[in-house]
């Protein structure tokens, strides 16, 4: 069963004192979980509320951004690459990706495996800041998403996770640490200008067009049918 992923959703350019960071947990599969509303607000297990996209974990434990059918435009930016998400196709996201929905810019901070499943909750601004700006630092609990290349991956038919085990839901969200030596966040959230070649160390934006197929062992050749026993006349000869 894929592990849930802890992440923070940062609203880039949020007014001072407003909810800039939301602690969130993405769960496996497309069961009701974490969603992004029409203005980029975080929703939790609200199937009836209008939403633009879902955030969930694929069978190979990747964080997926999934634009819903007939939803408004959703854009993903990474290292100078920009993708308008197609409807109903899973797009693999990574730490520091920038998502645009309804005029809002959202920075995704992926922290790794979540210690527990909980509803989104605001993350207080850290006490220690540089020039009045701070962003969530990625403190991984377990594995951290690796980065290579610069293409955006969109999946057509991704592998589906098995039936989920019962999910432990806690009243209090999992604690996500903030580094004391916080870094300055970008003020505009604009993507950097990409070079002609892919920048090293930056993952592609992956659109998955076909699922990985399992390798099956070759079937053994069938044995020839046994010969019929000899008749009495044949034995006399």
C-alpha cells in the first residue's frame, strides 16, 4: 500500500498575517482526500465543493496533481518549463513546483512520508526569518522525492493502488518542522527562464501516457501427447 505524503502548500504573495502555508497530507488513490479549490484553497474530503484539481499518491508513491473534468485552467511550472494540465490525466509533481489556479500561485513543498493522515491546517510563520520572508524547508520523514532531468510527466493510465488499508486519522495534524535557518521565498513566484538544455538536477514534468507493464515469465512449451498403448495384433507382430 503506498504511503501518504506530507506536504505544505504555500500561497505565494500572500498578505502578511494571512494563511500562507497549509500543512497537508496526500493519500493513496483517488478516494476522497486532498483537493485544490477554484481559487487554490485547500479542501479535504469534500466531494461536493467545487474543485479544480486533486493531490494524491500513485501506486509507485509519486505525488500526483490531477485536473478534474471541466475544471478551470491549472498550470504547472518547473525550472522554466510550463504545462497547462490536461483534463483527467495524472501529472507527477515534485518539491518546489509552482501551481497556478484561478489567479493564485501555490508552491508545493514535499516533505516525504507522512507520520499520520490529517486534514489541512495552517502552519504558523517561523519566528526566525530573513528579510521578513520565509518558506517551508523540506524535512523528509522517510524517503524524499529525487530530482533528475527537466520534462513534465503526465500519465494516461497510471498503475492503480490496491484496496487501501484502514486509514488512521488524527484530530491533530502531523508536525512538520520548520528550519531555524529559513530561506527567502520568491516574491512573485515566477518560473526562471529555462536554458536551451535541461538544467542539471531538475526533474522533468512527467505526463504519463501509458502505465508500466509487469514482466511475465515465458510460458513453458507444452509436452507432446503420450502415444496410445499397442493393440494385441500389434504386439503379436
